[in-house]
């Protein structure tokens, strides 16, 4: 059986990172400068929804992307 999905923000983080022209390694470095040590492999798991994201990580991701935390959540379907 497949792995259970662990977060809802991963795809949006990947989309925004890609739109801003950051590789996973570059984005992991931006997070590190902000106090969040995360490897490229771990970031890959976050983006693929295979790893949970903590509140602290979510805040750093938003800061590193220059967006409000709300932007990291997918749009609600009607």
C-alpha cells in the first residue's frame, strides 16, 4: 500500500518555490539562514506530502518564500 499523505501545504510550497526560481537546495539554504536546518531530501518529502510540517517550519517556509502563511494552504473547493 502507498504511503499516507502527511500535510496539505507541500504542493503549494513546491509551486511557489518553483515560481520564484529556487531549487530545493537553494530553498533549503534560505530556510537555514532563517534558523531552520532542513536537507534537500527532507524538503522533497515535505513537498511530496510524505512528511509532517510543524508550525515553526510553516512559518519559516512562508518567510523564506516572502508570503503570508495563508498562501501556503490550498484554495478551498466549493
